[in-house]
RNA sequence: GCGGGCGUGGCGGAACCGGUAGACGCAGCGGACUUAAAAUCCGCUUUUCCGUAAGGAAAGUGCGGGUUCGAGUCCCGCCGUCCGUACCA
C-alpha cells in the first residue's frame, strides 16, 4: 500500500507520474481474457501519428477513458486498447520535403505521441498496442486480402481514376479540390487504370438495411450512410438506336456497324410512370455511344473535349449550363414505338450512376426541363393534381403527387401505381426490368504510393496476377527507397519488384501499388481483440470482445471509415472468419475543441499567448495594438488558435485537463477552450482535495439529508456516464461537493466524501488515487467497486408542491409525500397567501398532480 | 436545392413522460481574511417596475399563431445559424 502524507494541497506534478507508474506495475488495465466477467470493449478511433497530440485527441481519449474506467469499477472485464493508423501520405511528404525516411518519421512521432498520451493517465492496455506500418500488422492484412480475393470479394479491373500528373499518382475523390490535386495543384486528369477493388457493392443492400439495427448510433450518421449508399428502385430498359427522323440522311452511316456504335443502350429511371412524357434521351460523355459517335464526328469529339475542361467544383456544377450534342440518332419510346426521341450526348448525365444514360422527361424533372428549354424540346405534362391537368409546365418541373394523364393505359393512376404498371408491362413484354440501383460504388484500393501495405500479388506474363504464397508473407516494404523524384518509389526500386512467378517460376514482377490506408483501419479493432502471430486474429477471442460496446470518434469518419469497417467485418463474416456482423454496437461522435481567434490590425493571426484582455478589449502583448477578436473555431495551426496539451499538462496536471474536457459542453457539441475554463477545472481539483480531507474527521453520527443527496448523486452520475452525458455528471459532482462542504462533521459526511472520490475516479483518476491512499484505503481506487445507490434513499418523505392560480406560480408548500387529492387540496386552499388571492371566491376547478403541483382555476 | 442539428441570462449550458425556467460552472459585483497579493470563505447576480425594508407585480426560452388548467417541451407557419450533401435520372 502506498502512503500519502496528508497535505493541504494536491500536487499533480508528483502524483500524476506516481500513479501512472503504479497502474503500469500492477498491470491494472491489461485486459483480462480469462475472467468470467462480462467483456466490454471500449475504443476511440486510433490516431494518425502526425507528430503531436492535439486537444481534439485529448477530448476523445478522455471520454473513452471515463467509460472504460467506470465499466471496470462496475465489474466488467474491459478491453481499452490504443494503436496507430501509421501509413499515409504525410510521411511521404515529410520524406520528400525533409529527406527523412517515412518509417523513421512515423516511429518517432509514435514515440512522442505515446509519451504524451501516457501523461493523461489513460486506462489503456498498452500490451496490445499496434502500428499499422509494421509487418506484424500489415502482413496479416495481406493474408486477409488474399482470403477475400479467393472468395471473389476482391477483383481487378479497369476504372476511371483521378490522376495527378505532377505527383504521378491516383488521387481519391476527396483529394481533388476544384479539379486540382490537393498537393500539387495540378489539374487532375481522368485516366483509365487497372485497379484492385473490394466489392463492397455486393453488400450494399445489407449495409443499408442493417443501419436500422444500429440503434445506438447517432441518427445523423445512419442517415449519412444511407444517403451515401443511395438505394433507388426503378426500371432499367433498353433503347434500340435508329437514324434520326428529325434530320436528313447521312447519320445512318453511323449505324452501319463499322463505326462501332452499339446497336442499343440501356437507361435507368426511378420514374417509369412518366415515360409517356419523354421527349429525348441522353448519354454521358464517357458512354460507349458517345465515344463511338465522337470517333465518327469531329463536332461530337469537340463537344466532349469541351465538357471535360469545365470544372467539377461544387460551385461550377451549381451554375453549369445544361449542354448537349445532338447525335443525329434516335430511339423509340417503348410504350409507343411511333414516338421517336432524339439522342443527345449531355454534360449533365453521369457515367458513374445507373447506366450512364437516361430518358428525359422535362415536365417532371428539373434538369431535363432546363435542357429541353435550351434545345426547344417538347415538355408534355403527364402528372397532375385534379384540376391542374391543363396548366402548362413553366420553368419549374412538377415533381409532386397526382394522377397520370396523356399516358395511354396509365391514365388515372397515382404515381406509385403508375410506376408499378410500367414495370409490370416492361417485364411482361420483356423490354425492361424492375431494378434497384445503388449510388455506392466498389472500393478502389490501389494507391501508387510507397508508405502503405504492399498488395501481395505477383504479375506473371504467363500466369497473370498470382497471389503471393502464404509462406512468403509478409511482403515487406523495402527500406532503401528514394524520394528524390515524384511517383511511386516502389516502381523504380532496382530489385524489389523482380521476383519469380510462384506458379511457373519464370521471371515476374511484384505489384507495386499499395493498399488504401482505409483498409488498415477497417480491421484494427479485430486485431486488438487477439494477436496471434500466425494469423490475423483468433475467432473465439474476436467473438468474445466484439462488437465494440462503445466506439468514439469524430463525425468526419461518419461515412468512409465507418462504412468500410462495416463492410470488412461483413466480408470476413461471409467467409466464415468472424461471427460478428456489425463491428460497432454503440457509436458516439464527439464535438471539436475550439478556441477564440485573434487577428492583428494588419490581419495577421495571433496566438493566444500573444494577446491579452484589458477591460472590454483585446490587445497585442508585444505592441499594445488592439486585436480583433474572432469567433471560436476548430483549433488549427493556420489560425494559430491552438493550445498545446503538453504545456497545459505541465501547468495544471492531467486531472484538470480531463475535468475541463468533460465539463460544461455536451460531448457531442463543440467545446470552447479557454484559460478561465482550465483554471476553473484546476480549482475544482484542489477543492476536491479539501473535500477528501474532510473524510479524515471521524466524528460519529448520521446526516439524513446529506445521505439522500449522496444517493441521488450516485444514481445520477451512474446514469450520466452510461449515456456519455459527462457534462451532467460533472454538474452533479459539484452539487455533491457543495453539499458535503456545507454539512457538519459526521460519519455520513466522511462516507459521502469517500464515495464522491469513487464517483469522480474515472474522470480525475490521479487525485482520486492520491486521496484514496491518503485516507488510508486499501488498494487502488481504480479497483474499488462502483458505488450503488440505495433505491429507498432516492425518494423523500416530503415533497414541495408548486401552487399555481390560473397557471401562474403563487406559492410553494411542503407536504408529506403520497397524500391523497382531498388532503392536498385542503392543505393548499388553507394557505394564507392562497386565501388572500382567492378572496372568498370558489375555484372553478382544482388540478392536483400528485407530489408535484396544484393549479387552481378561477 | 435537398437532408439533419441547433436557437434558453453577459458566456457554456440544466430542466424526467407537458407541471416551480435558468441546476452546475465561467465571468461580474459586494464583503471577510491579509501589510498587500494569490489562494480561500460568505453573499448577490434574467429583465423591468413598486417598496426604506420584509416582500410583491409584470414580462421572459429566435419570431407569429394554435392545442391545454398549464408549453422551453406538442402542432402549424416563418426567421436565423451550423453541419452534411448534391447535375444520383
């Protein structure tokens, strides 16, 4: 047992490191896989080792830590691990800019950040720490890749990609900003490359449908994923191409077959009911029909080239004009083959969605209408509310409900019935089929980068793409690489790529693309659950710890990471490697840490340390010049409104920082960092120490009011932590501390003070341990059982009634709990104040809400 | 445009299922202790009005309506703000 000499101040500098060392020695937070306690895994999204911990990390990890510590005290076997999402571009950028090796840079950052995290006193099982850049992690990832490949869930095919011609690499969509590479600034080219894909679309339906089972996820995130997956029901059908009846001869040459124009093309629509309103058809510029027409007609080629140069930025798309090129071809409306529709190549049709081709119904689709107005196409109305049948379509398409008109056999049907009728006819007549289309596309995982997981494939001229044999895994990244030129260093390595084909033994070459780093983060939580050397994970252990009870991280990962992880878990389950289907039972997305911004009169951003408040205004410390105070924004280097956690830890200690991170702001909202806030938190830590000292007073005696307050606090704080409402737990802790300080010495007061320590131990663990030891308690407070509220003490025998007259509060009165209506009414009507107000009048009605309120209506 | 969140004192925010609005903290003001400061402790702190005072009255949760004995909470219509997303056929 550790002896702590009572002192009137808590010294965080000494205590923090002392207790951190104690927890380490005692292996307090090493997850116990052999116990029969309920197993709970708490996880925060692992950090990218960028160099330093920032306040956002501190907030994130503090929240998870409170939960992990509370669950331990509540008798769970807890797994609360930490790792590093250690592959990625910044390491290569550092290599290019500063000549450091990405591995050295990354490992140094990890060491620095690990030390920073340890100063926070997190209840982490460091024995399970992983870094995705180490072969003992990514080697297992390569094995999983090959398993998924064997199961047909990985394939290789040509795809259009964003190509940065300066950096010589593929860019993810997110890395293309206003049509330019985010790093090089060069205009991004569209290129067709052979890429590896995870077939996430195989699970599109399940991934969408099972969102409904994730009742412990934020509604917002489920919605975002639902939209991203983008499930639409509709009709797919085929148009046969014919020469245009609208133009002269000549175009028929296009269809001679020699030109390569396909004889037909498929379109998709969610509004088959409006097919009688069609007045044109259109294909995307990358559509085979468009390409073939362009090959034959220079004007078409010019049009397509022109479309490519126009920007893809949101603002440009917003204002972009709908443009089309009339191919001179036509198609027949399948519901009435006598109606011919001209076929355009159009800039607003996307190759990536549906079939890359549409029919246009201008009356009931805004884009089609804009297009029709420009090219003078007809805009026949086919849906109308009763009485509006003859109102012509103006500049706004009608997308509302109504009945079908001008639509032959559909006339009179509601929209939904019309859709069903057209699909039924198309299927009966075999020219189309009801279909579900998803916006979600397969996940392209090839990256032309060095600092990532090598894709374990060998390309052989004779045998094709051959998996690296299992006994040759991991395929380890070579260390001797150079970054003096742009592009992928693996490609120009003198020897690494030269290997023998595992199948035929002839000279072959390694795949030099590496995996998207999102693959690394798609299964790290499974590796945390068990870490066998010879395989990625142990199925039984994974089953014991998964799904993760609570996952905590930023909302910026709402779609990509969380969707990929859901896919990966499902994919592994589908090949029998895993039992869990959903990886994250509970998800919580925490708010950002913000700080005020300051700007000098010259418009320069200033750091918090460079300014001071004097009276109402802010001034620059150095010059005394006035400073413009900006709004509180996410901490960022560019705006200089960052606060370094290390400096704060030096000055205030871990508990003050943790307490502040949990105080005031609800965890899902932004937290505004302020000097006053951290100082207030530090003051509370000292105050908690003084409250603990009160427990040294061994005066005997009871204190009913304090004991009831204590049990209300136990109940409240327990519930608040369960629901991650840390700000409320903090407020209740203050209330209890206030009550204890006001109470007279008694055994009840000593008990309340000690219990308060246990209640706040998950939030401020160092002072809790220190005080616990100072009071002579045995063992670690981290191991102490969580206090239990006595239900009998949660109810008072007296209640305060609010007494209203006509709904306005006029008086309060304390009565025994559980009185009947007549007694309550009699008691209230006899109150002097009520007698005065009533002045002898008889109430029309008296409403009595038991144990709460009386409302007298006159 | 579409989808979602939020709007309560000087500030962050509480308020179970419609029942005493403003818990708790921060800031501020006044006082105690001190040679002084820090720390600490005590008190006040939504606004306006009446009263020397004890106390009392009125208004008040973005705006306008509604339901109800009673609305921050429910309904209808707006406004503001933040986030996400977008030629998705």
